[in-house]
């Protein structure tokens, strides 16, 4: 019997150490979601997670807790009984001592693993998806990102607009010579046109794409513009005069976003041209370049998206909630037309779309807001307007260029649960703090997917005391 017990217990220990575990057949979705989170054993000394998850981590999902406690209790009871009889009983045989030693080791391992798992779970919070709805409004988005990697001179995108408009260009100089990128406005009508630039910004060209993306968003969100451009019939001018002063060296990226209003229809051309040529003269003979396989260019009507909810959020009653942006499941991508060939195109990521997040809040106290990247590395900016206060810019993240690089990848089951309305907020979730605001005043955020970053993102709302 002693020899049989020794092999049986040794087998249990080997399974525990090897990570051969099984989930209970009746585990709930919540249990499965919890069981798939990385264990503390997968954390490096630096605090970051390794890519592969530790299959031995969720011991609570591998062994029934009640069975573990009984097994540990029997072992401890037997150990106390053995200590009580030690003075009057002979020393156990070698096989018996080995079996008892293994049993004690098993009990110790189980207790340690359970303590680690409970400690980890205590730092985790279940979130549910908050119901939101959206409406597309505003003027026309002119989006130029194809070809993204440009190897020759030419027109990158071109279309005509009137009224409120936004132009976004995002291009990499993949040639072996210095280049410039400019937005040219042309009045090809009979009367004069006035273009009023109301908002916008760009970044110095660079090979650090995340830095370009973040700096451009900060420039766009950091205030308004009041610039007037007068165009006589058949007249051409740059949207911004400094565009002809900015040189892209090979391998550098340029990214810009500008809002404007045109009193009548004007033609908008995004061009890449030699650094030593005049952009207006170049446009006269330039041809439209073919788009690349990503096909990220086009004209999209309704350049703004308002996200709101019919249900006011009460942090004291509703706990921690989230809603996704730019995931094409709950927040659909925009569909438009490539004016250069008439084909239908999709704005994968909703780049250039300006979101207004207007989630009503109620109850006493305050709400804490966060942005959490889901797709990987992220570098951007937003604005917030609280009550009657003027809007202010928020860097996402604040204090460094990017984040999202330390978030462990989701398992398929965890992603499915999140898409269906249940997600886990853990100590490993990377968050950009958007601030805490009292519930009795209206809080509005502006958000736009930043170039060079990964999507989607979650907006998380929670009680301020969390």
C-alpha cells in the first residue's frame, strides 16, 4: 500500500509541476475567462509578460478547490498526528517517509498556488460593455494614404469638395531622393472661392513613425486656427505655405490633418514632388498614382461621429464598464468612394474620423475615465471638455510617446468574451488616464484614431474610488 500511494502521489506532483491540468466541464464563461489569464509565473523580472502563457498558472481551474482543501487538511492532520506520536512510535520505514514527504510537498505546492491565484484574482475586476449608439455627421473627409509607401512623384489623391471638409494625408518617402508633400487647393469654377482653415496640424517628418503620429495628433487637438485663403477662378494655392518648406528625406514619414470650410467647390490634390520643384507647376503635368493593395484613400461623407448612450452611467450602480472604438464590430468602419477611379473603399480604422464621446452620467460622486489599447502599440492624443470649462488636450499616454507594448495578447476565448460584453481588467491592462469628473456636469471627449498606431481601443469608465 505504501509503495502504491507513493507512486500515486508522485504522479499527482508530476502533473502539477508539468502543468497537465483540465478545466471542469461545467466551467462558466467567467471561469474560462479567468482561467486563461497569465499567471504570476509568466512575469519577467522587469514586470513585463512573456509571449507564451503558463499552462500551469490557473490551478484553481485545474483542481477543484474543495478537493484541494480536504487533501491539504488531511495531510496537515496526519502531520500533526505523526508529530504527537513521534515520541512513542518507532521511526517510519523508508517508503513511508518518502510518501509522507511527497504528500507534504503536494499540500505546500497547492496552498502556495491557491494563495497566488487568489492574490491575482483580488487585483482583477470584471467589466461589462456599456450600450452606446453612434451617428455620423459633419462634412467630407478627404483621406490620402495610398500609396502609403511612395516611390515616384505624382498625385496621391484628388477630389473636389465644398462646405466643411477635412483632409488627412499619411505618406512615406520610399524613393532614394528628397521629396515634399503638399495639399494644393484649386478653384476651377467661375467665381471666387474663400477657404477658411479652422483646425489642423502636422509633425516634422521623421523615421520614428510613432513620434510622427503622436506629434501630429497633439498639433491637431491643441487649439483652433483662423486662416483665410482666397482663390480666384483657375487659381491654385497651398493649404499651408510651410508645406513647400518641409523636406522628406528617404525613409521619412509625413502626416497631417486639417479642417477647413470652402465657400464653393474647390479641387483638393495631395501630391509628392521633387524637393527642388515648384508644387503649382508640378501639378500641371502630374498624373494620379495607382493605389497600393491596402486601398486606404477615398472620399467619405460624414467626417464626424457622435457616440452617446440612451442610459446614463451611474458609477455607484453600474461598476466598471467599457465600450470599444474602431473595432468594425460595434463601431463600424466608414465606407466611401475613391474619386480617382470610382471604386468603393473602406476606411480601415476610421482614420480621419473625429469622434465626440458624449456618455451621460448620473448619481453622486465622480467617474474615472481611461483609454486602453487592444491592438498593440498606441500613441495619440484626445481632448476633454468638462462642464463650461474650455477643452484641453490629453496625451495618450501622458509622459511618454507610446504604450500598449506590454499588454499580453488575448486568447481567442477572451477576445470572444470581450466582443460579447464581458472583459477582465487586470493589473496588466495598460491604461491612459483621461481624468476624473463629477457626474453632475457634462463631460465630452474628442477622439480620432492616430496614424501609425494599432486599433481598436477601449474607453473604460469606473467609480472614482476604484
